[in-house]
C-alpha cells in the first residue's frame, strides 16, 4: 500500500500506514450514476476541503487525528462496469480490516459500497449495515446491472441484517422489500418529526458490530445539493450527527463509507460538509475507546 503526498491526505495528516488506526480509501468511480454525473470528482473535492476543517472536535472536545490517519492513493476506476469494481474494492477493504484498520471509503457513487459489504462478513461475525440514504436502493437490478447504485441495499440484504434511515423515495417494485421489514426503515419525515424516537428505534433494532454507509443525498438538498440524485425533504445536519453520535456510543462501528458527493464548481460548502461529516464519524467512533484507554 503506497504512500501519497500530505497535500492529498485527509485533513492534511498523513501518519504512516503502520501507525494509523484509520485508513482513508478514495474510490473515484461513478459509472452507475443515472441522473447527474460527477461523483468521480467527490473524493478529491472532499480531501481538498478537509484541509480547512479544524482537527479539534468542538462537540466532544478532543482531536480525533491523534488515533492516526493515513490516506491511500485513489483506487483506479474500471471502465468494464461496477461488476469489475466490486472485487477491487472488496480486496482493498478486506486487507485493511485484516491489518486492524478502520476503513473509510470515499465515493464515488454508492455502488462502491457493495465491495466493502463483500469483505465485511469475512472479518466480522454477524455484522449489521446502517444505511443513510434518500433512496431505498432495493432494486434487484437497474439499467441491466445488479451492482448499480440503485441496488446497494438489495445486495447487502443478501448477506446481512440492515437498517435504513432518511429514505423518502422508492419504486413500486421495491415496495414489497420495504414492507418486508417495516421496523428497519425510517423515513426522513419520521426522523425529523422526532429524532429522539428515531434514535430509540434504531437502538432497539440494530445489532452489533455496525458498518455505516452514507449516501449524502440522505441530507436535505438545501444543505447538500451536490449529489447525483437530490431528493427534497431530507435530514438536517444536526439530526444526522445526533443519530451517528448516539449509535457510535452504543455500538461498535467497524468502518464506513461516504458516497455520492458530486461537486458543484465554485460552490464549496457541500465539499466542506462532506469532509466534516467524515471527521464526525471518525470522532464518534473513536472517542469512547480513547476515553477507555
């Protein structure tokens, strides 16, 4: 696993791979995007914006970078399609787990998560996937591929227990799959109406350990317009971070991905938000273990 200049590293921090607890893997791939392309530029935009994110987490009052951060070079996209990307992402992610690292994948479109899911079961016993998304992602296939960004949770459910949060759009064909597990999907409307009740439901259902997959379109487009398929009526920043903090305090988070940032030229606020969100997930996941050390 090669090194790269600090100028391209998350937060501008590049500890050695051996010293780092957290390893960032950029995956600039968006071949399955179906409305607005551009998520392939998301990892670089997020990493660039991260250099102006404060290392100090004012909410938890500590610097999560002390646990060690290392950013890998971007994983080279494969033009053959998402079926070619899945094993590449799986191989890299499994190597990180076997090395004892907390992987953070930066998309790219949401299809990159499928590779991480494939590696998950080889490294963790009965893991859960916590899925933040505007869309149910339960199509068996989309535009001829079962590995599309629209099929992410369908693939996850084949091997794992899952829970979705922030959803507000699904097709008629997906409706039976949504209805099959009614306690495992929280719409954005329900979450925003009562975040406390939503957190309690997540805690009641969710097992342990947990892999978190975040499609940025789970957020309301008023604060996150830079996605391929924005949907009105999404989660707010405070709501999303509140839920993440609650879950991280009560479950073992073992990795995450943040996907679907499609940068808007000249409009940097969404890039900065995405970078800060990655920092918050890391901070929440490692703060408790830091206190216990």
